[in-house]
């Protein structure tokens, strides 16, 4: 059995307290148990004795009463973690017993792997939620096998572009290597959305690899984390973006642009420009017709979007130093 040390980071809230029993029980049953669990909650959760059961790991509760950026708070916690591996989990996740051990085994077999993920199925245990991610030509992260029936089509272990942050294992040394500034693993200006694509893309640029291990299986209640507003028009209900509240829509757009600015190569961007423009037309037509306030909020976020150019230069200088040192 591996002697590797592992921390787990979970984000939850009072509204989602019902999920904690399931995920903590699943972590307790792991063949390779984590050393510590960190749980970010919104300040309304009554941690108390309800979840202080006989677990083989310690649980640290982090109160986010001040509602600071989620990525900023995650960075603060990851920075103080001293373990070799960091697992990020949504609270609406249930893990098979071998999940952690399978991903850690993948990491141990290749030191160039900085990110590892498994097969994420829906709660019906038949529908694929994600078998890793790839970068679409329109610069959206796409989950492999999304909404497909699991018929073994993603049963081969392989290297992929990136991983969905609903359930993912990161090598701590990789996070240190690709940090924008010391301790800024995820972009502090993001909060939610595109943060997993940003990490994966940045890792690729720095020479790290992402590995998909289909033996590591989890079950996910897709949409339970962010969906909050059912679209009035039925034809819009098939788009995840339309279910988000205004603040999250604004976050998604801002983070999309920041991710592209920081990570994309100019030649690749220009080559795929028709696909990007088509997506942008659809996005902004929707916003102008149904969510004009999002347009105004995005304009207010322009200083943060422009700030991404500075971060791009910082990352380029860091990569150059690392390349020269090797």
C-alpha cells in the first residue's frame, strides 16, 4: 500500500449540508485514506458534533462568512498543506473505495503526471459526466463522454488535456511549479468556473501531464453546485449557462477571457478564431436579449480581464526561468 500523504479539500454550504454525510462516509471507506480533510463552508453550517464521527482523518472547518473569492480561499488552504497530493471534491460526489488509491498509483508510476482524474458518472451509475476534459476549438472546456451512456468507450487509461475539478487529484509540487505568484495556484480573481481549465492549460504549458484512470470511479450529481435559475423558455433549458444566476454568468464570462489571455498561443488562437467568434456571437446575443445586466457587469470586470495580460507576462517569465534552469 502506498505511504503517500494526501489532503482533501471540499466546498459546501448550509443548503448543501445533506451531501456531507455521503462524501465523508465514502472517504472513510477508501482503501487509501486521506490524512486530513478541509471543508470550506459559508458560515451558516453547524459543523458541531453532527459530523465529528470516528473518522480515520482529521476534519478542518473553514468558515467563509466574508464571502471572499472561492479560488482565493482554496489557495490559502492549499498553501498551508504539507502533503504530497491534494484532492479537490465537490460535496455532491460519492467515491468508489479504490478512487484515491488508483489515482495515487497513477501518479507514482510517472513523475511527469501533475493531474490525475477518473471516470465521473452521474448518480444513475450509467451516464458519463466526465472522462477528463479536452479544449474545444471555441475555447470551452468539454467533458469527454458528457451525457453518453457508459458502454466502456472510456475504459482505457490515457493521457488527456485536463480534468474536471469536481473530483481531481493534483500533485502539490506541480501546483507550486505553475503558480501565478507564490501560493496563487488557482487565479485569485476567478471565484467559480474555468478554474480547472486554467490549471490544466497552464500545467500543459509548463510541461506537466494529465492522466485519466478509468478504474478510479466517482458519482456526481451534475448541476447541484451551481444551477439555481430555471430558464423561462424551454429551448434555453438545454444550455447550462442559462441556468446560472447573474453573478455566476458574469464570473464565467470574465474567467473565460482571462483563461484565454493567460494561456493561449497566438498562432493557435488565430487558427481557431472562426470557432471562437461563433461562440462569442451566441453568448452575447443571449446576454443582450435575456440578461443585459450581465453585459454591464462584464464591462465593470474589464480591469480584471486586462490584469490577465500582466499575469500572462509573469507566467512567461517564470517558464523561461524554469527552462533555463534545466
